[in-house]
C-alpha cells in the first residue's frame, strides 16, 4: 500500500471519529441546557431537546427492541434509543464492529488514552495471554446477564410496565446527572479505568463493554472482513503489532474474530501493496480506501433517516412532562 493510501485511511477515520465526538458533545451540551431550563421553571426551554441523547441508553434500547418484537410497536417515550440501537446493530451485521472504532466516543477516547500512554511511557503493555482470555470473558458475561434479564425473563407485561414508568421517562436525565453530578465512587472508578487505558490498549472496550460484546457477536456475520493475500505477505507482523485488539492478523487468511473492530489500522500499517484489505467475500480485488468508511457512515445515516421519516425519533414527552418529572428523579430507583 502506498503512503498516500495509508495516510488517507488514517485521516478519514480521524475525521469521522472527531466529527462524531463533536456531535455527541454538542448533544450533551444542548440536552444539559434543555434540562437546566426545565429545572429553573422557565415557561419555555432554552433549546429543544435533542433526541440523539437517547443513544446513551443502550439497556433501555434493548428493552425497547424486545417490546417492538413482541408487540410490533415502537414505544413512543424514547424511540430514538431504539432507532440508534438498530443502526449500530445493522452496522455490525454488515460492516464489522465498525461503530466501536469509527463512531463510539468511548472508543475514541480510549484510543487517545493508549496513544498518549505510548508517547509518555514509550510502550503499551499486554496482559498475560491466559489472563487476557479470562478478562475478555467479562464483557460477554455481562452481555449474557443483560440478555437473560431483558430478553428472556421480562414478559410482555413487564416490558410495557417498565417503558411506561416514570423511571424510563427520565432515564435520559438520570444519565445526564451521572456525568454532571458524579459521586466519589464514580470518579475513582473512571480514574482507575483511565490509568489502565494509558498502559493497556482499549482496556474498557476489550474487557468490560457488554455493548461491544453484542456488536462483536453480530459482526461475525458481516460480509466485510480484513483479508490477507498469503502469497504477497512477507510475514513482517506489523499488522499484528499495531492491532488495538491484539489480534494475530499476520496468521489469518481472513480476520473473523468478534474482537475485530474494522478500524483498518492493520491495513494502514502494512508495507506491501494490496496484501491486506477490508473487502466483502464476493470481491477479490481490494476496494478504494474510502469505500468501507462510506459504507459505515451510510448505514448509520440511512437508518437514522428512516427513523426520522417514520416518525420514530422525537419523544412523546412534552416540556411540561419533563418539568413535572425532573423533581422526582432522585426518588425514582426503578
């Protein structure tokens, strides 16, 4: 791969990551202003509520997904949570676990942390292989617990009761308060995770994120995979050395692991032309460097656009509803 293509891959992903991170920050600020106006008793909000904030409610989105599958209806309180969840799930089914490496703000910050650690300490560390396997199982165990409690144990009546409850109505406000009114325990835990992320690549994503575990399992079905031309490969192992997920890319004809996020870091670091490429199984020749990122972004935008066009984006809650419910947030535990 020539230097221009290598630089292009890096620049495209950085642009997508930064653009999405700024969008998320903007949503957070806007939602904070909306809640602030409701808490102050203003007759009208300073800004309208941004539905995109519901992307921070993945557990509720999973509940909404089962409700939709059972009832055939999209619950109107936080419909954007389900739409965003479906967009991210479809991204994984079609384009690897690309949300994690291209869009996820936590993934972007985690990547920044281990790159900062590399600059500060001159290296990143790897967990002993046996322990690494055990630790990776944590996120799948967490996923299993959520799947059991929500997908298996909750009846149709329990789903409706949860989604109709005041707790779900103000779950976005509770999420905001999690970030703006952190407890000492929360600060300590986040500090520990940040420090670990400086030394170990993608510590949270690799070991603890159940959302990533779900997307990884879905990504196994993706037609897109990193594929290696064995004849042209020189065995330099640069691809494996830079893989954020610690995969042995140099030993695979195609990378099918659910840990692969489709970040294209291995592709960008391969010194040989057209040896490593992200491509679907039905195409033999490598795609242009912009195609996979375009597919990833397009899937997300199409699903979000479909949700908006179908009237499943704005919450049914009014500003008056938020003014009535926000004072109850502290007392709502379930």
